C-alpha cells in the first residue's frame, strides 16, 4: 500500500491510474481486509460495529475537486471512518489514515454540521467539567496530548467570552489523534495499536455521543 501511495503521489493523474488500475485494486482489496480486522476488534468494544462491512467505512479514492484549487484527482492515502452509522455519519467515531510518512489514527467528531455542533457546545455548557476531566486524565492526556481541531477566534454565539469552558466551546471539531510510525504500518502492528487507542477513547467518544442524542427521539443518534 505504501509503495503504491508513494508512486501515486508522484503520478497523480488519470492516465497513470488507468494504467495501474490492477495495482490500485490489489492495494484497495488489501486495505479492505485490514479494515475488516479492525471492525472485528471494534465489535468487541461496541456490538453496533458488528453490523458494518469494510465498504461502509472505507473512503473512495477520487477527490472532490469541483470547488478546489487543487485539481489532483486522487487522494494520496487510504482511509476509513468507523461509526455505527457508516462513514457518512456526523456522529462520533474512529478514523484510520494510511499515508507514507503521515499515517495516524484519530477519534471524535470532525467539523460537525451546525445543529450537531450546537448540541456538543450545549453539553459542554452543562457538563464541561466532565469533558475537561476526561481530556486531562493523565493516561488519556499522556497518550493523545491535547484536543485538536479548528477553533473560533471569538466566542460562539450565545456564550460569554469569560465562560468557564470557553476554550472547549470555541472548538469547531473535537478530535484526538495519534501518529503511526512507518515501521508499525509496514508490520501491520498499527491495527493492534489503533484498537488499543480506540479503547482509550471510549469516555471521550461517550461524551460526544451523549451530546448528540435526541431525547425526544427515543435516544437515536441524529
């Protein structure tokens, strides 16, 4: 996979991909099997993941270039998002990203739509102390470091700049990440490491999941 992605990065155009379609399909097939293993591991943490297939999680290789100045047609990574609602879910989940010299795994919510972001901020307003304790728990913070994601330059509408948890409220994404070295990707150990990390994320993901529960909808995720 890594060799394919390195070569793709140097030849990111349709003619090359057409000529190397078999190589691409071989690598994508291998990644789907890797994702299948990850799903088996995740289903031991949460049975909801057991209903997913690898294709529910793996992103397509084509980039959406309609509104981008970057016209490279293909992503130069293999990636998958694990959420009980599938890869298009706005809810919290886990992410694996394989790219030469840039592999990592992550968890949380990336750039949620306005309504979902509002719910997360409301939960922080009510229970910011709980989230702060999760993020500052020594084992969690020592493993993942700080919360990541784009932040507002001013306080969000409806919240005072001196709010006790304004730093958390200012986030537009709520994610934690962990880099994966080239050696553990090549050996396949990254799957075991990612599953260990996903297990450590459970309290963080639980907070975000609770924030997005619709009380009037019988507890279904939006």
